[in-house]
C-alpha cells in the first residue's frame, strides 16, 4: 500500500500531464472532426449549388435562343408585312410617275413648271420612301428583339424559381397572358400610329438635304451613300434627343403621373399594370445611349449594303461610274420594296442580325436583365 502511495507521489505530475495531454488531444480531435464534417457538408452544398448554377445557365441559354427564334419567325414577319403595306400605301409614287408618263406621251398636257414641280416632288418622295424604309426596317427589327428579351426575362422567372434560383431574379410578378399579347401587339404601333409622323419628319429632312441636288447632277455610290446618311443624321438631330422613340412606342400619360420626383416609376401605385411595367422597361432600353449606338451602327451597315445593290449597279449606267439623279430615281423606286421585304427573304435584316455589336448588345441585355 505504501509502495503505491510512494509511486503515485513520485509520478503524480507525469500521470496528470499525460492525462491532460491525452484529454487535450481527444478534445482537439473532436473539434477537428466536427470542423471536417462541417467542411464536407459545405463542400457538398457548394457542389450542389454549382451544378444548379450550371443548369440555370444552360436553361437561360436555351431560353435566350428560343426567344430569338420567336422574334425571327413569328413577331418580326407579322410586323414587317404590315409595315411594308403601310409604307407602300402612304408613300405611293404612282400618281407622280403616271402624270409624268402622261406628259411625256402628250407634250402639251404639262407645262415646263408643272413638269419641274412633279420631278422635284418625285425626287423628295423617292428619297423619303427609301430612307423611311431603311430606318423602319432597322429600328423595328431591333425594337422587337428588345421586346422579346424583356418579356423573356419575366417568363424565365417561372423556370428559375422551379430550379430554386428566384433569388437571382428578384420577386417580379409573372406576366399575364393578356398582357403578353398586348405587349407584343404594340410592335404594330409604328405602322398604326407612328408612321405618319415619321414620314413627315423624314420628308422634312430629305427636303433640306436635297434642295441643292439637281436632276442632272451625277450620283455615284459615294454620293448616294452620303446623301442617305445626311438625311438620317438630320432626322435624328430634329427635336429632342430620342424623339424618334415616340414613333415606336406610345407615350402613356398615366406613366408620367406615376413618375416620382426622382424620375423613376412607382410600380406599386394602383393602376400600374404588368403591361405598364413592360412598356416602362422598353422605353428605358430604347432611350439608352447603348441602344442609340446600336441603331446608328445598324443603319450604317444597311446603307452600305443598299448602295451596292444590283439594281443600282446593273442596266444602262451604274453608280460606280455615276448617273444623273433623274435616272437614279426609278431605280430607287424599284429597290425600296426589297428593303421592307419579309424577313426570310430580307438580306438587310440578316445583315442587321449579323452585326457583332447587335449580338453583343442583346446578349448583355438579356444577361443583365436575368440577374437584376
């Protein structure tokens, strides 16, 4: 018994230190094991989130491509057909050409001053129709893609919520079917209501640019290109910045009343519908500097292609060597319908869609909307 006490007395410190070391080691191991399990669980959650994010990205890309197909095969063809009919009716030149042809067959039926006046009107209206067609097909095709991107963002919320990603897209309300149809139908606003003002303003710009152009003046590719761009530039410089947006989208007085002092819209106000929200978002995009830049680049691309059209370069005389303006006007009249032709046959719409800046703009627009 004494030997055990002596043994304990002599080795007590060592035993206590050893027990303390083992106890501390076990406690540290317990903490490490708990931490390791938490890390494993966290890594598993992160891996699951990454897989979910990849799935969301794939769904978003598929949805984006589907939206572009809808724009190219359904919305745009309908709007373009209606627009081309309205331009043909509102800028019909046959009454001028018929009178000139009659005067040619019956020399005494028109005086010299009457002939000169008819030729001057034909000159102004021919260029007006051509530039209206260029501007309308360019801006309308871009506008419809803005529409389907905005609408696609709202419709995508359904899919994203199903994948557990609603936190990425906010808590916006889904769009009712009636509001969807009403919104897409607003693409016809240009043909229904905006075209008369567009034609009037474009005719004023054409009159100003062409007042120094005589029927005997020689036009080549460079002169025609310069003349078209001058008319477009003058049109865009008329009135307030982005005044042309009013030709594409209606100005609803209710939206002005709902605007706050900060310049934003109170979307929680009574009477502010889902359709109103879509129109507000659309106007914000159309009025942006980025969209204005894309419009400018697209217009230049269309004009570059137009002046190289075979109708201008073939037949008796061509733009490369130059021709009198009087001989150019009938060719302008012949080419104008092709500018607003149906999308499947319209090379100018294909050119717009192939502009790199256009593709980048809509890719960023859709991506930014889908994560805002």
